[in-house]
C-alpha cells in the first residue's frame, strides 16, 4: 500500500510508518478471516486501535492511512492526544468532530478505561463511544453533564452519548465492571436516563496466555446480552471484546468491536 505509507510518512519516519502499517494490516486480516470463518461479514467488526501510551504521531499516521477508530484508557492522556492529533492533521481544534481532510477521516475516539464518577464530566462529548459504564452513579453523572450542554444545530438536536456497559465477566475482585447479577438493574437504570444511548456490553476476561481460554467468557457476555436484549426489548447490537491475544476467538463468539493495542502499535512504552 504505497499510497498509505506516503500518507503515514507525513507523521513518522518511513521505516516506522511501514512497520506500523504492516502490523495494522496483519491485525485487520486476522479479524477479517475470523469473521469469514464464522460466516460473518468482516464489515460488521469494528477494529479499535488502542493507542494508550503511544504518541499522537502514531495515531495521526494510522489515521492518515485510513484507520478510523482509536481507543484510550486515561482521560487526561486521551484529551491531550485528541488535541495533538487534530493539530498535526490540520483537522482544526475539535478532535471529536467529524471533519475530514484530504489525508483521511478524523479519528473516532473510544473511551475504554475505568471511568470514575468525578471524571464523567470530562469525557462527555469527547468520545464517540464510552465502553466502560459500570455503575448508576457514573451513568447519572454522564446524563447530568449532557443536560448542561447546548442543543446542537438548526434542527435543535439534544446531545446524547452512546455507551456500553462493562461487565466483570470473570467475577474478579479487583476488576471494574458490573457484576452479571446486577446487570439487568443497571441496564434499566441507564435506559431511564434520556441522554444515554445503550448499545451493548463490553468485557475484559482474566488474561491468559492462550486466547482460547477467553472463549467461555466471550460466550457468556453474548448470552448476557441476548438475555438483556429480550428483557428490555432493545437490540443492544454491540459486543466489545477481544484484544491482541484473543481477537479471533472474540470474533468467533460474536464481537462487533475488538480493541487491539500491542499487535498494532508494538509494545507499550512506559507511561509518560
Ligand atoms: C490496553 C487495552 C486493550 C488492548 O490490549 P492489547 O493486549 O495491547 O491489545 C484493550 N482493551 C482494554 C480495555 C485495554 O485496557
């Protein structure tokens, strides 16, 4: 893809750009073939490139080559990087906008880190999708913040935020996410909030070396989604699951969004 490498090389040295694009193409190929093997359309799986700890230049390079979705875990790092990427790519001051340039579309940002109630106000409107809502208090804070934002456009569209609920699928003490038993109650509380749009579930199973070990957790998340969907009478189309080591298994079990960091960007540098 010489054209993509030329675009990415505006932001990275050519060798680094080539390595990044090769890794990215290899991951997309893994996702696409896992989808086909499961009898699914590869277009039905969104690849989120997880850029935590990686520099804005790597994001700008990948965006210029055509990658659209990026995931971040830490609020301050994410907001800083959004601005840096927008400045680098000449996309204007508002990174969250849908503005496009000759090089490619503006990134669509996903928040995938643990979300504390006191940070909820900072993420609203800055991310296309928040994957990690796991308590009623965080959901209420998001909704309150949305209520305070101005109505947009001539049509008077009230701001809404698309979200997923994070489930603590491995029943792990220290992990974020709602307990599966408490999921229906949380979903009903969220559905009562007018400015949040619930689109599905997200999970991060206990880490194993073998990606196959994630399969029962992914299957369980899908079952929880199916049960919740019938209970509330909404489609809840999205399952956000699968990382570098288990992305194929996640797609086989129905993931519509996969979150891959290491296999695209390489090992994470120390947090700066
Ligand atoms: C870091 C992170 C990822 C990406 O993990 P890799 O193993 O680097 O692919 C995905 N999801 C979440 C929630 C993360 O924190």
